[in-house]
């Protein structure tokens, strides 16, 4: 009975620490999603005639102990007129839990009309969830569950996405964690002995992402964007952003998330090849007394030909 009670306590800890990831933030959160858009939808790789690398580092809810910390590395672009390739690696850590994943994608693009193109993408990879038991204090000394060490489970993963795009706009959707695998957090032998099982699983998500760029003159442009996230048993999350760019070099903007968070963005492009960006999220009213906000840094490199210029970011 003592072991069973401890098992329930540990599952409760997992639900508290990992609960946002199980239903709302099981996948990394991004404020600069309109810049590292491949991390949302692999089908966008079909829009670019060059390869690019983007790295994003996010520290969420500064001031809160064991708050989420995210690192994402993506590379994507076109291999030929119809084929785009990409890859992504991420590490998302919250308290004693961490979620590490990697994937590679294949995108096929074709022209629907003279002005509209369509891309379909499928990515496959793995995700590894880890619960670090070191430092956790068991209620009862010698608890079998705690003495088994860290809980680590690795599962295959897949994402399907599509993207419609034109010269100055794009709109698409993606379904990450398509396979909805069970995490198997409880050791198989332990589960048989105590007649229990793990209910945690990788929930299927639904993303919709779009943006439109309007050029005022050769120097100024403005780009509104929207990202919608949906997952079972959690409210719809909507991110709205607007980015203003000067001379294809300096950009700044702001965003709003329907949980009340407001963000500010700033970035600079060097010779159309190197990019640096920063965003700061002002916490929502219900978090303002606990968190100092969230910081997100982005670095990018575009592998452009010597005479090639970017059509759409």
C-alpha cells in the first residue's frame, strides 16, 4: 500500500510539472514563430529556394523556479523545384522533466495556379521523455519506484503538414505528434506487480499558421501573422503578431496571445545572410505577480547564392 500511495504521489508530481506539456505545452512554445516557422509546420520549407538554419533559445517565466527552458535547432529549404528537405532538434525542460526530440522532413511542392503553390510535408523522428528522480524526496525510505532511477521513455513521432503560398503570403496547417504514442512512464515489471499502468501519452496537436507581407515602398513592409494551436482537453491558443521591416534589415513588432500575454520583437539581418532576433513576453495578468516574463533569442543563417535575394521571409 505504501508503494501504491507513493506511485500516486509521483504521478501527481508528473501531472503538475508536466501537465502543461501533456495538454497545452507538450511541444515547445515560440514567440518568434513567424521567423522560425519550420518549427511549427515543416511544409513551409517548400517556399524557400535556399537552405537556412535557425536556432531559438527560450527561457520562459523568469523568476519561477524550474520554469520551462527550450532550445530548438532547425535547418530547411529546397533541394529542387519540387522537393524540400528539413530537420529539427529540440530540448524542452520543465523542472525534473525534459522532452528531447529530433525529426527529418520531406516536402513536395507544386503549382496550383500561376500565383498559388501548394506543399505537402511528412516528417518522422523520435521524442524522448525523461523524469529525473534525483533530488526528489520519497515519503517512505526505500521506495521501489524511486530506487529504479530516472524514468526514460523513447517513442517514434511523425508530423503531417500542408502549406499554400504565393509571392507575399502563406497559410497552412500541421498535425504534430501524429502517432499519439503512450509514454509508458511506469516500468513494465513494476506495473505488473502492482496492477497499474501509465495514462500519459503524446497528444495529437493541430496547428494553423499564416502570414501576409505588404510592401509600402522599397524600404518598408509590414507582415501580420497568426498561429492557432489546438489540443484535446485544452482551450484554443491563438497568437497574433505584426512585424514591420525596414530595408530588409531591421525588424520590430509585437504580438498578443489570447491568455493575455503581450510580446515585443526586435531583430536585424546582416547582408541578407545572418539574422539575430529577440523577443520579450510580458506575463499575463494572472502571472504578473509571479513571473518576470519570458526571453527568447534567435540566430539564423541563410545559404543564399551570390546573386540571390530573398523573396519572402
